[in-house]
């Protein structure tokens, strides 16, 4: 089975712009979670989608949003980019997102905001 | 709120030796899951080992084993017969039985020398 894929792998944007990141889960997985990784804050949970519905949300401003499509692929969007949004954004998928599931991570998208 | 603490920012070990990475967590829940993830320079997060809190037996995966002390809220990772490929950042993570979000520690960078 192919693993979790994320596109693009690298992005450079300027302050004020918006960006969309994409995540394709492992085939058959219906839950997709997003995490932000920065040197200062470490790994922080953004949100989780299951069956096209946001089921769980971390403590991030409304500029961070996401969605999930019927094929379980997910996108996250960041509007009005700030310098502090520079980070590695990781996507993880799991079968049903239940407590017994294991999350498998993609390679990440490295976002740089100038 | 749950927290995860990794008190060793950096550790080093010689090839073929054994090293133990520490992790403590804080929670008021009785049922939860604990994980160790490895993040090599490629940035791909890889699951190393998983422990269910209701299981008293410590999890093992080949050269990797954990020492789970529920009362002490401690979850250390032991790597035996260390290999150069074990060099990476290691993250300890907690997940509630009710939730899907992983709560990560700040990580421990492990270097392996020959």
C-alpha cells in the first residue's frame, strides 16, 4: 500500500498571502489529522477530519482551516500568512480515527513565509 | 489538560550499545495510549512502538522496548544494539481514549557514533 502523500513538499509564500496544502491518506483510511511542527512550539495538533466532517480541532486561529473530500483526501488552508506560520505541516491518516487506531504520517510540507 | 515531557533534549550512544530515552506525562485519565515516534533527517515520522495503558505488559518491537510505569506516569524507550540508522529525533506522544489528537513531547535528538 502506498503511504500518506503530501503535496507540495516545499512552499515559499509572502506575508498576507494564502496557501493550500494537500494530503492523500493511505488507501482505506478515513481519518486525516494535521499537525504543525516548529522549533519553538514543537508538534501541535491542528484538526482532524473524518467522513468529510471536522471532528476535532486544536487551539489555532480561524486563519487555519481544512476540509476533507469524499475520497478522504484532505486540504488545509492558511489565510493571511504570518511569519510565524513558517513550519513543517504534517498530515497523518488512520483507518477510523478511533482510539485503537495508529496514525501514519506523511513526509510533510515545509512552508516558508517571507 | 494532558502534557508530555521529555527531559533529555539530546542523547548519544555508541553503536551496539543500549540507550534509554525518558518520557513523563501528566493526565487524570485512566485509559489512554502512549507512543514513541522517530523522525529522521528526512522528517518522515515513523511509529516505533505503542503502549495501551490498560496493558501491564511492556511493549516490545525487535530492538525497541518500553518501560511503562503507570503509577509514576513514566514511559521510557530502550533501544538495544544501537545502529547508525537509529540516529533521529524521538518523540513521545500521548493520546486520550476519547480523542484522536496526539500530544507530543519536545523530542530527544539521538546521535549514534561508530
